[in-house]
């Protein structure tokens, strides 16, 4: 079991990652490698105690006050195998509450706008297990590297029902059910082997793991 109370890069594991990476084009650790071999090492050492508690609760399958296991429904749902209407159906079947929202600037919580001055639509589903599914059905032009329609799975902070904005999100969950940072601030970008020329690629791999492009229904 991963010990999320450590949150320090394991020197031996990182040494192995770097040894493996010499066979790659870039001599730097890959996000997928670190996630697989030393998952606690992907997290910045500066993460909050509130986030650390939520990660431990997710890893230990703790129960919420409503009796649901924290993250049990979100953990096993693969966004890569469904299209938008199927996500809506799944959310309804699992008693997730729909909230229509808009994309906001995490710095000031004000709505962001596209080139035409329109707000960027977002749909959120709040599930009883503490999970959240967020869809941007028309994409997000405020994110040039991830502007296409996409969806993410995330968890609210353990034991908290509140979800009003991005600050209420604890961490994202990838399609393998693994917890990943919700933003680069919580990502360990100081791993040995990462520098100004390789750090951007590492962050890009994290972003692709944390976000799923919405596919068209047949």
C-alpha cells in the first residue's frame, strides 16, 4: 500500500527511473514511470495536510458519514470508454447531482471568456462518494494545450460535501483509478533529471493523464 504520509521521492526508485530513461530520447523521468513505480513521488512536498489526509483516505478506502466508500464509484469509471451522453446517464444512475457552471479563473474565481466574449460552459456531477465529474462539452479555449472538449474525474476533500469552485477539489483521478495532482502546483517538478528542457514535457504527460478527451457517440 502506498504511504501517502511520506511524500518524498525515493532515491533508489528515482535512480532506477533515471537509469531506465537513458534509453529514451530525453534523459529524464517520465510521469507514467514515476506514477507506476513510486506514486508518492509525483506529489510536491509542500502539499497541504488537508490534501494529504484526503489522499490517505482514498488509498485506504475509508468510509464517509453517508456510509459510502470515499471514491469507490469514481475510482472504477473509465472516461475513455464513454461519450458525453453516456457520462450523463452514468451520473444519473449513480445519484450524482448535476450542476451547470462556467470555467473560472482559479486565481480570483471570476468567469473566463472565449475570443467572442462568451463564458466557457462546464457541467459538474457531484457524486455521493465524494467524487466529481467535470465536463467541458465545448472545450476550453483558455487552456491552449488542452482546448478540446474534455472531462475529468476528481475528488472533493475527504468528509466535505462543499463544491463551489476549483478550490474545493482535492485531487484528480485518472482512468486507472490512481490519484493525480489537480494542478502543477501539487506536482513534484523537482525530481532528479527534470530541468528547464524536460520539465514541460513531464507536466504535459501529467495533463494528458488527468484529462480525457470527450469522444463522439456512435
